[in-house]
C-alpha cells in the first residue's frame, strides 16, 4: 500500500494531490493511506515539499510529481481527456496571473454549461484534480464566498456538487482533524514503529485472533496495522486463529472474524490455525524438558499463584528429566494424576518481571476441540505457541499491543531455548474508548447474562455492533489508520469517529420524515388540494443522483406535539418542502396538550422570515405513512474508565434503550435492512429491521450518533450520594435491570383520533424488536453497494 503525506498549511495547500489521492481510494479501494501533518512543509528548508508519496520503496516529493503518480492510480493514465484536464488544473488554475486565471475559469465555466462532469458521465480523476486546484486558490475561494460573477453559475454548480462527494468529505475531515500547532492530533498517531531489517517483499506480519468472541474495534486496529505494514513493504499477512482453548472457542466466531476482516478491506495471504502445529508444539515441549528447561508441576493453582508472587520455587522444580517426561506423558493421556499437572518453563523464580517466573506453557483440557476433536487432551498456552509458530511460519515482525510488553522477554526467551529463528517484536498502544468495555471476558458476561441481544448488539464495541449502530466500514477503517502505530496509551472519546462517519454518510443519506406518535396532532390545511396530491421530490437536495421520493400534499397532515405546542394564534410558520402557512386555530385538551390545528396556506410568504420550519406527513388513499420505532441507546456502564478491580455489576447504566413509536413517510417502507437515512430535524438513522423482518410489522430505525459531544454524553445522571444500582437478571421480556422493556404508549384521548385516521396497526409491546438473528446466518453479499449500507460478506474459502 502506498502512503501519501500532505502538509496541512502548505503554500499552496496540496488539495490537488489530496483530492486525487482520496479519489484513487474510491477508484481502487485501499490503494493509499493518506496522512495530513501540521506545518507548511514535510522537509525542513524545502517549502516545495508539501507532498510526499511512498510507493514500492521509492519516495516522490512535491505536489506536481506526486500528482503525476496519483493520476495513474486514479485511472487517468489511459484516458487522454482526463490527462488534459488534470494538466489544466495543475498549470492554468494554479497560475498567479489574475488575467490568466480569469480566462481559465471562464473556459471551464463554458465547458460545464451542458455537463455535470468535465470528462464523462461520472466523476473522474479530472473532476478531483480540478476541484483540488480551485479549493487551493485563495482568489477562487474568496469569489466563491461572495458569489461574484467571476466564477460563473455552471462552475459554481459543478464545484458544490463535487464538494458533496464522499471522497471530498473524507479529505476535509482528515485535513481539519490535524491541529495547527501540533505535528499530530490527539487522536492521530505516527506509523513509525522503527521496524528493523526491512526488505521490500520480505516483511511478514500476522494477526492472531482467538476464536472466542467477535472482532471488536481494538482488534480492528491490530488487524489494520499488521495489514498496513505488510502491504507497505509488499510483504505477506497471515491470519492465524489461536485456537488453543477449546472451552471458549467456536466455529461461528471464526466465520464472523473472517467476514469482519473482509469488511475492513483486509485480505489475508494465508489463513492458518495454531492447531495445525499441535504435534510440533508437543515435540518442542519435550525438547524443553530434555534440555532441563521445563518441568511438570502438580502444585494446586492457589499455591502456585502465591509462590510466584513471593518468588518461591516450586517443590517440583528440581525433578529429574525422566520424572518430568513420565509426568508429561500422564498429562498427554489425561490420567487422573495428569489432570492435576501443568508444564512450566524453567526460567526464573524471582525475576522482577513476574511474567518470567516459570510460566505455565501446557495444561490439560478434556473439552472436545472444534477442529481436532478429542485427539489432544493437553494444549499449549499463548505465550508458548505464539513465538514458536511465528518463527515456523516465517513471521518477520510481530506487532502487538502494549499490554504484552511485560511478556516480550518471555516471547524472546523461546528462540534460543529451542534453536528457532528469532522474530522482532514491536508494540503499539491499545485503542480504548470512554464508557466502553473491550475485554472479551466482560463482553461475554453481558451476553451470558442476557443484558444484550448478542455480540452484534448496537451497544457493543464489536465491529458488528457498531455497524448495526450505523458506523460505516470506511469511517472505521479511516479512523483506525488515523491512530497510527503510536505507543501512547489514550482514552478516546467517541465524538471524532462518529463525526468522521457523519461526513461520509451525509452526502449519500436520503432525507425522509418522521413524526412521533405520542401526542400526534392532526392539522387541517386550508388551501391544500381537495384531493391528495403526490409529488416527486428529491431525496437529497444536494445530491440529485439519489433520485426522488413520493410526497403526499393533502388537506390533513400530521405534526409533532413538540412543534404544535409552540404555535401561537395567527403565527406564520413554514411547512418544509411545501411553503408557509398561518396558524388559524389551536385546539387543546384540559391538560394543555394540542389536539388539533387549522392552518391556512400562505405560499407567497417568505420562508426566510419564519422562525419555525417544521416537518409534517400527509397521506393519500394508496400512500399511507408507515409505523416505525425510533431507537436510541446509552452506554452500558456509567464509568468512563473501568479499573481492573471495578465490578461491572456496580457500574451498570440503569436504562440503556430508548424507543419512540413514530410514523414515517411511505418511502421508508421500500428501504433495505442496513440502509442509512436522515430523518429531517432528527438526525441520521439506520434501518435495523424492515416491516417484514419485524414480528410487530414495524420499521425499526436506530439512531446514528452525529459526533457532537453533547449528544454523545452519557444519558445517565447519578444522584449525588447514591451508589449505582446493581443489575438484576431479568426474563427475556425484561431488560437487564429487571424493568420491563418500554412498550408502545397507549393512545390517550388526545391521540386516539389521529391514530384512527392513520389506520395503522398498534403494537402492544416492542420487546421483541431487540431480539436479533445471528449475524453469521444472514444473507451474505459479495461486495458493498454503497457507503450507506450495512452488509455482510462472503467468508474465505
């Protein structure tokens, strides 16, 4: 993989290279890793070095030269028209001669009179380069802001349309994420791990997940970094399943991990299992025993832990080789005595690094293995098998998180002890988030207790969980790569990753309308068509490529109680996508709730003068609003950082699911599961279930965080002086804290008329909406269709 580095404050800012780089990644996914750095140059004393491109062991410096290489990667090399316009961008649009620039802009504007794109019927590298040149020009940007005639209407139209493309959104997000006065942002790390012995084509890395759970965001970082270095040096990536604990491991976890890796754009060159090497690992254990470097210990676990802590030698440490071999054979056969034993490496009794105090390297387990069956009764530990298999498989650099740093000397001890080729170790920091658990053991506890619906629960930090919450794979991949390989441990907020996600989905998320059912207000529209009229409106005003939606304009519409409650007599408001209307009458219940409205259309009114722009829903005989459930979530725990001795049960958030019954426009009924939309004035949502998938015939929409810190704050507010309540185990139809899952509010006197006029089914309970089918059993797709879909992929053959 090539690495494109850009100076954030270059003169000019290298927007041409940046735009071409981002477009190249769309043209051919994962072509480039793009990094912005603070400052006006990447090489001290060389102001022209605003851009560098590292590829195939070569480094190209300077934007003009880099643009030439990027144009090839973006598919423009064989298209003469694109080449001409890229040259136009780099030469004529970068001139400092005002008259020459004015002439170039006029020519480009004229070219775009009857065109949406400069070199064809779709966005190409030429559009990317031209947009980058115009974005880098202070003169163009000043005239664009003031909407002067210098640019021309067609040029402005084209520029804004390209600015709404997903590759431009990624560019802007990445560039603005770097602070002006620091070389790297808080959430961004360097890729410099100081790898030694690098040879192009000779680097081999590995990602060794244990198939005992689903891939989470921390695993994603490890996987992407290993893939990054393998591809950067044209090397090889091994995905190896560390399947040495049959008690926890299942085939379903392997399948899900492979699917999630594919979604992340990670393609292993080789897929292996530690179980492939069980015989060799057993033989190496025998070799250690014969060399006097291992012994079989039948000390009970409590005593062993105490002795290791105090630095006291086990009574079994000085057994003869013959006695250890005989005991190890009993372990292999799983005799009654053998099951009380374990094999320990004979390294040190009182080393300051407790990881070196005669660690366990083999133990008994009678559970049937999912690959080898009951062939083996003893299994190696991770600390024993990892360095050996790394060496056997040709791994050159073992990249792993810093939680293993104390065990690095143990990793290195086995190479000379067993005459194995050594493997270099490099550490990187874990990716920890506030209010988030990444421990598979703790996550498994939530699953086992029934506190969540499964490993794909939207509250889980698993790849599947955050996908179900609306995170796109592009955003996840970009954010993880932004972290780099830094060794600085950080507790990250969720705002930046969700803000990046919003940048990607906003240009492609169709706009729809929802009205909450609680307190639903029917409004009579005076001046509306006597017969409901259906019009085609754009799904996205800035992205016509998304097509149109059917919108009903009728004399009876439905409005949110929250909006209606703010209306005043004779007030002029704006009905979005329709026009202005004047409030003629307001009917209220004895409690003050609005029960009905009468509005008179005033379409000649100026929408710019009204303070209230509201959403609404009409209905036609053959086009009714659809019933839906709007779901939002809170964090599972109330503490930002969970310490090692903290009990999860003491910090459980009392309520983590929030649902509002609503009606949505009929167009939503045709959306597929995983489609991402924006509900006007409410935010972004992902279709978790269609009506046909729901037991209650509801469209289930999960709210996608927008990256705003205020919206990502924990919804739970503790009362000072009180302790968080411990969780109570509930039945499947209760939430984890013993409270019944929120049911659809019963229609009140104020809402019953509106509900009847809607003629919608009234679900009695929504608890079943949280029951999900196993993700690994869903229909599998080969490739994603677009960024707004959540999708599965085919597993490896």
